[in-house]
């Protein structure tokens, strides 16, 4: 079994490749050169998911078959950037997914898709059956991609699974907009951290190792999972966004400079993970404090995981 990983140079993709380095036959797919941040023993191949011809060239070269899995983690995920460049977001998140689905269909491959709990938009609670309200270009692009996956599963019996992640955090995240990497920059370089609405906005934070363990469950169980099925992968706990800052300050004994700004509050739902617990036998193992402690340790900001 080969696992074709898109977005292998990204945050979650690099964590997956690192975790199963040498254990799985991983083929890291990237349109850019992947920085050698770890001793990756799998194969790296250049391909652009936005170009179907680029992907179809892989068929013979990689000898793809029904035993193989596409783990689709690549996305244009910065919400502000997606709103500023909607056509680029649609090309990557929608057309890119459609092209990969066609590659999977042609070779009867299995397909695992990284979606987002942002698809739920603003509501109180969310199970996998809740309405998809979206709102942003990013969220709506994920909804469209999900609908394409459902259609391929229904029409071509494609063995596909959708995972809706909440706000994933952990070490080695180079995002300019997510909270945890900006906390790390504030600690490392004495930068001012900007937080919305006095840090009172609430989010569901899930540690990256818990996400990787969920993907591992899917890969091992995909033959027995209903085609086109959907699972929420979250902590199912909502925390004020000031809380990770306080934890980081407490663990390091350092004060972070904060600049607050006001924006219209966006209410995220409480995410149910009952289905993942029941079917996948998965649940998160990391508390927010434990996950942040390990993150700071891996980033060189703590002498131990505590």
C-alpha cells in the first residue's frame, strides 16, 4: 500500500510524514521543493494538483492501484488570503480536489480528505449531520470539495472519507495567522501578539498528534467505513483564545505583550466527536496544557515536556 500525501510540506502533512517515516510507503506530493526538515525516507515527487495532466503523469510512474490511498491535506487555508484571492482558493481547494478525485477514480484508489469544522459556520452545536453554513470563501470551498467527494463516492463507489478538523495546533507550524505560531514568535522574538475582542472569542483547539492518530485510525479502517462518511476531529472543548496565551506564559514564566483589537465576534459551535469515538474508537489524548507544553518543548522554549 502506497500513501500519496498532498501538502506534505505543510503543517499537518509534515507531521504525518514524520510520524510514519519508514513505516509506511509514503509518496510526498508537492508542487514546491520540500525543505529537508527531517530525515524523510519516503519518495518525493513534484506535481501540481491544480493541473490534471500533472497528476495523470503519476499513474504509470508510481504504478498506482486499488491498494493505494490519497491523503489529501493540501489546501489554501488562510481565511484572509482566501477572501483576498478567491479564484486562487477555488482553484486549489475545489479544482485541486476534483483532479485528485479523478486520479483516485481512474485507479480505484482510496481517498481521505482533510476538511474543516469551519464548514459549520456560526451555530451552537455541530454533529456531522448539522447544516453546513460556511460563510467565508475558505469554508465554502471546503463545502464544495466535500460535495464533490460525496458525489464520487455515490456515483463511482469511491472509497472516500472526510475528516473535519477543528483548530489544529502544534510545533513546526509556520502560519502567519494561526494563534499558536504567533504565540511562539512572541516568546522567541519578543513580538507583540495581536488578539481579537480582548481574547474572549472561543475556539476548539486540537493538538496535532491527536489529529495524526485520527488519520492513522482512518487509514487502518478505511475498508470498513461507509463510502463518503464524515467525522469530526476535535477536542469538543471550547476555550477562550486568551487561554493558550496564559498557559504559555505560565509554563515559560514569561509575559507576552498583547495588543487587542475589535472585530465582529464569530461564534464557533461546540463540536461533537461522539461519532469518531463510536466508529473509529478515537478520542483526543492531549489536554490543551499538555499539548502546549509539548509544543513549547519542541520549539526549544522549554527544557522538558513537563
